C-alpha cells in the first residue's frame, strides 16, 4: 500500500519536484554528466529526495530526466549567484525547503494517523519557513535595487553637472569623425 501511494505521490510531484520557474532559459539537455552533477547536488543538499528520484527513474523515465535537467539548471543558476552570497544562500535555502516539503508530502501517504499529524506539523513549519525566505529574498532584492538606484542617481547628477563639458566633447568627437570621412 505504501509503495503504491509513494509511487502516486512521486508521479504527482514530478511537475514541481525541482522548481525552476525563476528561469526563462530553456532547460539543458539530459546527459549522464549532468545527471551525476544533479544527483550529487541533491545528495548534498536534500538527501531525502534521492529515493523519490530513484522511484521516478523506475516509473517514469521522461519525468525523471526532466527533473534531472531542472536540478542541473538550478545548480547552474546558483553558480551564477556566487557573486551575491546572500541571494545564493537564500535561493539555496528556498530550494532545500521546497524539496524537503515534497519528501514530507510523500510521507503523508502513511496509513498511521500519528505519523501523518507529525508530518503535517512539519509541513506547516516548512510553509512558514518558505514564506519567511520569500520575504527575505524580496527584501534583499529591494536592497540591491535601492543600491543600484542610488548609484544611477549619483551618475545622473554628475552627468548633469558636466553637461556643458560633455556636449563640447561630443561635438568635437563628431567633428573629428566628419574629418576622417573626408
């Protein structure tokens, strides 16, 4: 009974197993190297997910390959965030919490009421954690945008302060271009 319910949860969760909605980029193609990298990432950051992926590999190879491709893409996106450690940390925490919740959803199939209640409590805690992480992510984004806006405003002020000089430099550059064409 549990195995059947587990397989059903795996199939239902396949579409959201490794969320990648933040990226509009096409998924990379499936390769053994990418599979190995994705599985290494999962083992390191969410080892409880490995059995779900193993079951998915046996029951629905297409969905499994899709999950591997999406997980690999997540690793690439996280690698691109290395220059923003706070965002990298938040995005990794969000990925871990989302995928841990899927493991708990699979455990909800347990016939034992006590176990289900415990899992539901854990899911509620994860839901609160995800909301808090989303809030932190938005706050970080606002901080980054405010910093960029302040920098752009400073640049605009400097540009306005040097408007006459910039106009003269541009004019001279255009004259020089005209001379070269003759």
